C-alpha cells in the first residue's frame, strides 16, 4: 500500500484508531531521509489465558523531514499514545508516552508488510480495582457495608466530594460514593470508591477502586467482607476468577493453574 497524500494517511490511521496504546520501533536514516518504522498493536484484546490477535505493520517513509521534536536515530518498542496525521501536509505526528515525541513530513509512505500473530494473553492484575459478580436476592444497602466493616474492626463512613461526612440515612444510591475509616488525619483524604453498583435478576455487580494507598488494610477488610458473600465471579485487571480460585488467591496469592 502506498500513501501519498495527507488524506490517504488520515484514512489509514482512522482504520486503526491511530494505533492508540501500540508499540513503535523505528530507525531514521538522516542522510537518505528515510524513516523505517514498525507498529505492533492489539487488534483483538482478550482476557488472561485467551488468545489475542496482534497486528504488526512495517512501513517506510521517504523524503522525510523532522519538523518537531528530536528523535533518536533508532528506538525499540516505544509506547504510543496515538499517531496523528498532519492537517495540511503528508506526514505523521508520533505522540508517544516518552519524551521523544516527534513529527515528520514525507513524500510517501509505503506499507511494506502486515503480519497477524496470535499470542496467549499474559495475566495482568489490577492493584487498585476489583469487579465482583455476586448472587443475591437484593442489592445491599449503604448501611450494609458500614455494619459488616464494623464487625471486621473498622469504623467506616461515607464522605462527599469535599471530604465532608455523609449521614448514612441520606444515602439511597451509593453508586459513585466513597467510603473510608471515620478517623482520618485529613478530611480531604480519598478512600475506596464504589464505581459501579448494579442489581438485576438476582445478580449484584460491584466495582470498587482504591483511591488512597494508605488504606491498604481497610481495602483488605472490605474485600474480605465481599468475599464472604455468594461470589460468582471476580475480575482483577484481565484475570477472571471463579469463587474457589479467588478464595485460594486471597490465601496464597497464587494465580489459577490454568493461567500458569
């Protein structure tokens, strides 16, 4: 495939959503004004243990002029935020997650090779977010969590945007609300957020997010409370646990054998 105009480059990038969160490897020949680059991105994402489809696109840009930034002569596996087409000229803006962002104009871009590679997705746990699916007859009330945390030895409270304590009797829907120990040093300290609270057909779905690393013990207490319920599924990062796998993970910090 040959890309010779700004419009062609724009449509090419749109097809791949600008290669957001891909990896870039490149080599610049400043003498001949050539840029050789390779983009590796997930064409199809998947959960841990499943097959993921990776596309690898190799290309060569000719008549290259660097118009912004100061890229190295070569780099490997640079994380990309996104690649943009220049508005008025044929060229690319490589917006990376590193300091070496750069933009080029060019005469032509030749797509020299496109590969599709299947890989097994490696486990990647989240350190601060969990999603639970629980079998229940009704959605737990806001007071439910306060009472069960108290049984674990935590005196907890809900708080508002400005750190002010929210009276439990005023909370009807705690979606988006946060909870933390009552006696905190700073009233503006963050806690644990109830990001998603949903109930339908006997299934309660709850997503919690730890927003203050100083509350690790409190976080573990809330996770213990939830884990004592009739769990159907737990998701952390790209790993999905059933109940027995999750309880074993809490005890041993070992992933299920099917993922090892």
